[in-house]
C-alpha cells in the first residue's frame, strides 16, 4: 500500500506534533488554512447558520488581537460603579466584561443564568432602568448610572414580588434554570402593557426559552401577576 494511504495512529500525533498544528494540517491541509477558511466563510449563509460560537471566528480574531498587542489585552482593567438592586458596587474589571459576567463572577449574584451567552435564550435577562435586556450581550462598563435590577432584587424582604409568587402558584418552572430570566422578563412585560392576553404574553415573552417546556404554566403565572399589577397608564 502507498505510504500516504497508511492510517495514522492518533497516539503518535502528540509525539510528532506537541503543538497540535498537525491537527489543523490533517483537517484543513495547512495550519494557516483554518483561519483563512473561517475568514472566507464569515458572512456567508453557512456562517449565519452555524453562528459565531461554532465557527470560532470571534476567538480567532481575539487571539490575533492579543497576539498583535503582545498578549497584554487581557491585563487591561477599568473601574466602574454599578448600581444593582439599590446598592452601589465598585468594580475593577476587564472592559470587555459583560454585565452578566460582572454580576455572576464579580458580585456573586448568580441568580441571572448563563444559557447561550449569545442573546438567544433569555436566561440572563435583567432589568436596566425598568427595561429588560440580555445581560450577556451588554458590557458592564456601559451601565454606570443605570438602575439595574436582578432576580435577587425583586422581593421586598420576605415578601415575594407578585410575579415570583405567581410562578410558584402556577408551577411556572421545572428545572428552574430559565426561571430568573422568565420572571425578570415578565415583570417588564407586564409593566410595558404587553400581557393582556395569552397570545400577547407568548409573543412578548418569546425571547425567553424554556427547555423544560413549562410554557402553559408560565403564561398562566404571567396572566395572574398581570391581573394583580396592572400596567401603568401611558
Ligand atoms: S445567556 Fe444571554 S440570552 Fe442566553
Ligand atoms: S424550567 Fe427548565 S428550562 Fe425552563
């Protein structure tokens, strides 16, 4: 058999090429080819379908940026003051830190969940000046002076927020992973006046996914909470 056609024992690869460059060579023909391939495909329908996470474009660009700046980009730190649930917090963070990571990793406010980290599931929903946002898509440094409310800030002492109470009453969850985002989103949905019917609730809560499929109970909970906290007159 031609030597080129002999199968390669994977256990030999580490010895041959400890850097892993050979891995790229085997898949794309040349170590530099993967980067070239991804850049060419970026912006095509394939990239849109696969999304940036699977394509790995962002990480490649970030690695290149780090490399060209001597690897110091991650060392930059900035000071920011965030007002969260009525309390001011001073942070020293990398300016690229998302609001979600600032909450979870720097302030241990882990009620807001990281589902997709790409603005697609709503698990990270928090309220900023009363409006719901995906905190995974927003940089923490852009929120100085904002009033941020997370799931931890909704209750008043031992008294649950009406939306929290309604979720309990109607079993609006199973595993509970999406629930903090669902509740924060529902609070804003009601205050926006977008919870006047089942159809309206489904439409205006559609950015919050529930992998357990607790949707009928979530709609029932939002409807009940809406009846107890009517929308403000516009
Ligand atoms: S974690 Fe932010 S939208 Fe999914
Ligand atoms: S309750 Fe499990 S994802 Fe919604």
